[in-house]
C-alpha cells in the first residue's frame, strides 16, 4: 500500500551562500560530491564506484582514487560541514531570526533582507523497499527559488514559493547497506519577489517521502465530485487511474467506498507493463449527507486495488452563482469571508497544522464561513482545516501568466486540491494590471481551460481592479464564471461596481476584497510616533500622509466596516464579502513607515487576539447572544473631548443595550446596525453594558480602570497535536485585566521548547524567544506540546 513518511525533523540549516556552491552538472554520473553526498562521518561512500572505475581513477592519479575523482569529474571532496550549520526542524522560516533592516525598498515585504539559505538532511531507506516500490520525494513549499540535490546528483529546480513539487528518486536513492541518502536544498530569495507582502524564506512547508507500490493508484487522479443534487439524491462522478510499473501485464479491479460502504466495483481490467488505465463511472447516492459550513460532513473516500489504497476526504455539495448571488446546495447563501496571507506571529510563514487550525477556529468564532487564500495556492494544512471546520475556500492562482511552468504549477495544484470539500472557487489572479485587456483575456482563457479540464465542479473567478467609471473588457470577463471585484464599497472606487452591474445586468458579480480598515488592538487614539491607529476610526489615510481630516480620501483605510456591511445589505447580488484581512500580517505597514513591520488591516492582531471590530462582524454573523464594549476604561488610553466626555461603543446581536458606569445607568438604547453609541463623562471605576432580549438579560461586558500589573496569568488558548498556544495576560491586585500594560516578560521552558512569541504591536521587533513584551496587556507564546512554561516579570 502507498505509505507516507514525514521528513520534517533533524535538518541542518546554513544562512548565506556556501563558500563552495554546489554544481548542477557534472562530467560523470552521481559525482558532484561535497555536501550533496555522504561526508566522512556519515554512512556510505561519496559515490559507488565499480572495480573498473577504481582501477581507472588510480591510473590517472598515481594511485590516489580521491585525486582521480577530482581530476576526472571535478568532484567536490569536502568531507565535513562548516561550523555555521545549525539544527532545525521543518517547517522553517529563516527570516524570523534575521534582524530587521531600515530599508524603504524592503518596507512592504516586512523589512527583512533577501538572502540564500541551504538545508541538508540524511535519511535511510530499507532495502525491503528496493524493487518493490516507487520512492517519491515531496516538497510542499520552498520560498523562493529552490534547487535540490540528492546523492551527488542535481534533481532539479522550482521557480515559485507557492506550489508543491516532487521528484521520483526510486533509482537514485540508496537502500540498506548502500548507505545514507543525502538531500541538499538551496533556497534563494534574491531573484525577485512574487508578492509585495512578507513572504518568508526557506522550507516553510513539509517535506515527505511517498512509497508507492509498483501497481498503484495515482492519488491526484482519484476524484469524486457532485454532478447534481435533487430529491434527496446525489449524482456523483468518479474517476481514478491505476499505473502498472512492472514489466508484466497485470489485472486489476478497483473498488471505491464511502465511509466504508462500497459504492463501485469496477470490472477486471488488463494493464500492460508500464502503462496506465483510467476508470470512470457515474453513480447515484440516496439520502446523502451534505457538506456545508454549518454541517461540514466529510465522507472518507477509499480507492482500492489489491496492492494499493488511497484515502481522501470528500464532500457532497453543489455551487452556483447567479445575478442573485451565491447558491450552496441549491439554496441562497451569503458568504461571510476573510482574505488571508499565510503567516503568523513568531513563526512567519512556517505554519503547521496546529497553527492553521487555530487561525481557522478564530475566524469561525467571528462567524466567518469563507476564506480567500490570498494571493497564493492554499496549503494542504489550510485545505484540511477548512474541510473539517466548515469554510468555503477561494483557492487563488499566484499570477495571470501562461508561461509553461506557471500553467504546469496550476495544473498540479488543481489535481492535488480539487477533491477537498472546502473548495468552492478557483481565482485565476488578483488585481493584475493586464486584467481586462486583450492580452489578459488570452492568458485568462488558457488558465480557465486548464482548470476546467481537470475540475468539473468549482466556479472560476478573478479578483479584479475596479475603476470609478466601471470599465471592463467584455472578452476578458467571458472567461470567468463570476466577475470578482475588490473594494466595490470604497469611496476611492466611486460607483464602479454599480455601473458595471447596470451596464451588464446578466453578469454575476462578487465582492472579493473589502474593508482594509486600520486599527491597532487596544488603541483608542491615533499615535504616529508609535504607529498606532484608533479602533473607533483612524485619521490616517491610505493615500495621503499624516493625520487627515474627516472626508479626506482613504481616511481610516479603504472602507470602514459599517460601509462594507451597508453596501452588502443594499447590493445582495454581490454574494457576500471577503474582508481584508482576518489577521494582521508581516509587511505592508500602511499607513506607516519604519519602524512599523506589520500591517494593521486585520480583524485580529498577528496573534489572533481580536480587535474591537471582530465583534461587530460577530454581532452580524452569529446567533448566540453576545455583546462587546469598547474602549478601555483607563484615562491615559482615551481621547476625551473638551467637555471631558468619552465615546462609548457596543456591538451586540440583542435587541436593547443598557450602559452603566459604577452602577449608574446612562439609559437603554435600541441597536442600529448591531451598534449602540454613547458620549459620557469619564469616571474611573467600572464601565458595563448589559444586553436584553425580550426583557431578559442575555449578555454583558465590562471594562475596568485598572491598577499596575501585579502578576502575569497564562492560559492555553489552543492545544494542538504538536504545539500549544499560550496567552499571557497582565492582571492587577484585584485580578482585573491591565489593559495598558507593556512590561517585558522573561520566559523559561522545560520538557520542550519555545517556538515563537508575539504581541500584536506593529513596531515590536523582538526576536528573542526567551522574552516577550506585553502589548496592551497581552502577549502570545507558542511552545511545543507538553512543555512546562514559566514566566517572570522583568
């Protein structure tokens, strides 16, 4: 049966170019040597040499076989690693430990320098695998341009940091007594960026081996999809292929099961040696369990022959999009989506399944049911999380280019991802300058044809730039199932989206990016020196420098949350929203410059700690009674008007809200847009709001004027398979949250290690895992599972 072995542990890493860069071509087979082959302290020869070869090498070098290798093949005879190599596990983003640089050219990409890094690993293969399996070496993602060597041979090159790639190493690998296998990876971020945001660096996703039997099922060709749903029955299309890598004719009879129940038994079929056969069938399944974000039921699909078995998750559902919006399983369904890059506090882009699961659960808690993987192919970890937790995913192609390698990347990712229950859309690109041009149209046609050749179920969109005049190229748009437009609600875009809708009333349209609202967690007045934005609405602008006045272009961000929700309410044909972004992310520190190193568009900060407007969306998108109160109730954090009054805002999904200060009521208010506002005199003590539904109290929230930090409390906010995320919180002598605490905390750990830290402060450049700075009372520590974390105030 097909087996998988993760190779994430015990790598060696070297930052910077090697003194002797490995060659890619050689005069004799497998003779590159050096770090691409076993060293003096490793098991196995630099390369296997026949008796005749040994004799020849000695003849040409006065009996010195090593010198003969150097003379004949130019073999690198290096036999040890330099001291700069360090141990690391994958996934790994080397940029998290590289000092920040004050370079305007690097500001958008996270103020980190470009560089070259090397990774090296040895591994053993049992000779029981020899002549019985195909051995495939998989890389889920290397940032950015990657070159790979194995056992003295150059395997190949990969251009993009956003696709997975693989090599069949069956014949090149060493088995049993032949010695250890050596893989060397060179990752280079100096060749030109793919994104204008922080992209990370290095082997930031998993590496693994796959052992496939010689008569095997092709995993990428295993495909079940929903053709139609009606009257409690689902019509399913089923495809798979079997490859015979033996020299003899083989007879196979594949079967397919869902949740252990056989649904198809194919007839016996003969396959000649080194040939592949495709199997296809359509079946009807009665009383299917449907996949939705509310009930994300995943069938376990099993594809099996005598010698192999492939397991995949599968969801039964249909997707459609009309001028009335999005339809899931034939029912109108509003998309409450977020856009998201692939980084996180403390670890950069090196996200494992635990951190991705945490991120998805934070957004589900807000009421999100959709996710746009911007602007890159979704990782396997993200797909798995969205499948299980119930998120409809837009899987996005990196660039609108039809170069052969990019088309091949797209094809591979479609084949790999298409059966995931969570995928609803493929996006061919984002805000491309050549979109809506004749050139763009020809390229879009190629990309959409590639997707539709292999995916029979999902919708194709493009996330397009708007003009205030609503100008589009009709031929370009014909390539899309749905025209996606970014920021249709924004003032700087004028009435562009509405003009398109008016001119092309039969054209389905979708909001693919919204909001970009500036806010810094726990901040209630703008501060340019500290690069902080007021959660009530900043007066910094997207397009103009410094503090602006109300009404200036781009003030507070591209659009305020209230504007986004109001636009959706008045234009339901747009299908929903995709908020930019779920989390803050490294890079793009707009509207600021250095020393800011992260964005402030997130609905949560880099750590996933919610900002205030997280609860505005939660009030709109969830049913469980809730209420949230802002601001803090410490005078030094507040902006008082000339009368000494302060603005109060609450978000709730209840009917009526009542405000109290020290048990004095400021009256009840009905909610408008899930919001109630007050302007009251500041009085230290307790600020409290109470939510009523049908006359009964259903929720309440409080803020306190706190004293100085007395201690740091810690709580596990997510415990995964390999990592635990721990929130640190400052509390005073009355055990109240200290919302203005910014002390430094020393960290110690036993029985494990600290993997990363963060706090959400957009100018915090700490990279020391032995300490973390609180920011407005909170910080995050990521530790390995079952670690004993100890914390001490500095």
